[in-house]
């Protein structure tokens, strides 16, 4: 077996082990510690119970308390638990604010579902890791696919220079001379490259450059040529984003995978959505009613009963399982028909892998947000199409990996980053349409070699970039009440004063921070109308005004995972009109990247000190 394949499988095993260790609930890993780390939500209040797609039990719930939920991503493997009861495995369908839904892999709801003390916690995603290992193990058997693998892991040097030189004297970007209608030149070049693609094309889309718009136009042109396209992204939200754009253009699309967390505008184009009001749906409804009757009969036998009753109950649940299989077969027949008719089939990597697409030959695979896709997930898709397009930005946040040993082995290196190192067919989208030029200037110079320009209509007209320096104020970082994530109360005091000054509309303003502890504290103190989020959860989003709290302030100049400058790149490219960063220059300024940022603000923005505020 190829050494790098062995290395990837080893890293998957490390990640599995780390997940099992981190998510365990026992004497060493108490419920309190899991909640403190954002790995458990407890208690939850059940607001609705129903049997959903394929007749699995689905639960809607609410949280009655503010807590860190960024680890609970759509599609995450979970366990529903209660003390002294056997936990039940499931999947998180969605979680927005304090409301969410999950599906249980069980024939029925547990008796204790609506009792006090019920919670959910993250569980190891052995299904996804198992699929990745299976795909990697068989990779060398496909000569063409393995040929691509060898190209992406060859010994030759990169065909382009991706090194970024640190420049402390960063220029302010000029705006473009004119803003032409429709697509700009770099977008048109990327579309042409996709249309002419023979093996792999990379679309490098920095923040605000219209990457999704470019992909949608390219997909339209490919489908007009009669090509069948597979579209994927690592998250359901990213898949739905491109799906909505394609549907607006009239593209014949089928969205597969977890229908429980599909945008309501996209849901009618899922297999389940297309069933609505059909004869097949009526047949399935009758089967579900039968299953419900058998379940009701089985549940007459409560926790204490004899052997005969137990056998009867098991037989009844066997009937429920048999009906569920029949429902799945009917749905599969329906889905095969829909798959054949669609010009574009979209879903997450595992959603597509599970959709039974092996008999379909796709002309193109297009992976959006490829900068957040770990390599093994990509190989789950690469066999489906002869031509591949990777789109994203490797200078934003990398894929999430829990195991430090796996990270040290490079497991959090995205497939986009790997491909960029070994490909010459890279097309940079070089005009951003989101931010005022002064906000975009630092990222352009530091991450994008000064090539990222601002559209002509984005003119600097007032103060758009501010740094508020807390050095010398005694606003030191502290551990939160959970003893885990960091907080900085002094920074929140300054932010409250800023908001009270009346210059910000809460609905148009977002608070972001790298530390979940600071986010939790902010949710208690800042206006409820504001979007309050970790940087990681805010990637891909934007607001008129962004207030960024850096938190770190200590005598040792320790900055922790602020060292991953890609996180800062995400943070400082979310604001359209005004970016305010608050932090301690004495702590962060010891780092060359942050010193360069501070120099840039002094030259092109507004540099304020904490002493301008009431700091009593």
C-alpha cells in the first residue's frame, strides 16, 4: 500500500480514538466537563416528537440556557442520554440558536424521552471514518484514480509559487477603475477553464470574490452542453447555498442526503420533497400507519413483563423493522428515477456516497469550500467523475480535526491545499465585492500577494477600520466559569460602551471572537438582536459591522490558537462597512503577523486606546 495512504488511514484511526476518548461520559469525563467543553447539551426540553423520513423517530428540542454549540454541526453523530438509562445513537439534523432537531436510530422513542435530565452529546462518527478507510483501502485498484493520487503526492516541486512574504509596510489597495456589468475578467477566465477542464481545475476564491456565482455560471454552461454534474461541499449549509443559486437559474437539480437540514427553499428538490402529494407518498403513509399500530401494540408491554410478552413485543418490533425496509425500498425506487432525470445532483460527500450513484457516470465533479474538506472525504467523491473542479480558499480556516497527533501528521491539510501545491491550473478570482478597500487591504497584501483588488463602487468614505488597544489597562484574560475557554471582561465593557454610543444598529452588527468562553459571556451582556459567534462558526458569513474581540492579554505574550493566521483572515474579512478589533497590543504585538496588522491600522485606519473609554 502507498505510504501516504497508510498515513491517511493511520490519521483516521487517531481521529477515531480521539473522538471516542473526548466524547466518553464516565467518571473521568463527567457531564459537567463535557458541557464545559461544548460537547454535551444538557438538559434539553423536548418540544415535538414525530416519525420522519424512513420512519425514524425525530425529536425537536429547545435549550433553556446559553451555551457553546459550535461543535454541534448539522449531521454530527450524537447520543441521546439520561442517567441510568442506555444511551441511543442518532444524528443531529440542525441546531440554530437554542432550538434544534435530531433523529434517533431506533424503532421508537425511549420511554424516558420527555423525562427531566435528558441530554445529547457528541459521539464518534464511526460511519464516516469507516467509509473513508474503505475508500482509501481500495484506491490503488482503480488505475486512473490512483494516477491522480500519485500526481497530487508526487515528489516534484509545486508548479507555482505559493509562499507569502511578510511585509510590515503594507499598502492600501486601489479600487478598480471601473466596474463592468456581469462577470469580471477573472471570473470569466475561471469559467472558461472549467468548461475546458480535462482533469482538475482549481478556482481560488478569496473572501467576497463571487466564487459561488462563478461556479453557478460554469455549471449552467456545462449542463447546457448536456453534461451531468455532481456538486458537493463539506457542510449542508454550503451545499444549500450553491443549490439555491442553481435553482434560481432554472437548473434541473436533485439535492440528496440529510433532508432534515435542507434549506426550505431547497427541500422541494430533495427526494422526500418531490414525494409530497404523490401516490407513492400515500402508499408510504399507509405503511407508516401500519408501523405505528404495531409499535403501539408493542408498547403495551412496559418494562416489567414475562418471556411470552417479551417474545410478542420482539415480533411486533420485527414487523416495524420489516415495514421500514419496505418503505426504504419504495423510496429507493423513487430516488433512482429522480437521479436519472437530474442534470445536477448535489450533497455532502457522505450524502452523495450513500445515495447509490455508482451506476451513474458524471462528467464533472465540483467541490465548493474545498479548503475545508479533508483529503479522505474527497477520495470518496473523486471516483464518480472524470473531471474535477476544486473551489475555495486555503488561506481561510482548515478542516476541523480533533487529534493533535493527526494534525501534526498533516491530516488537517485540505484537499485544496494539497492540489494547489501540485497543479498549475489555478485561477484566482481577484476582485472582491464585500468590503471597503481599507478593510480588504491587509488580507490582500499578506495572504494574496497584493492581487486581491476591490470593486470600484467600494470607496473608503469614513472610518472603516479601527483597533482599540487595551495595553496597560489590566484587562487580562481569565478562564471562564467552566474552567476551560478564555474570557476578557474588560474587552466586553468597552464593547458595551461602543454600542451604547448609538453608532451601531444591533441587527447590522456581529460580535465575533476566537474563544467560545468570550462568546458565551457576550451572549449574556450584548443585545440579543446581534449575531454573536465564534470566528469558526462565522466563516462564509458577513455583516455591515463586525466587532472582533481577541481576548488574549497576558505577561507572557501567549496568543494560543491566534497563531493560526487563517482564523484571523476569516475574522477581518467579514465586515462590509466597519471593522473594529479590540485587543492588547503588548500581548499580540510580539508576533510578527499581528505587529504587521497593527502597523497597517496605524497607517490606514484609526488607532484608539482604552483610555478614551471609562475603564473604572
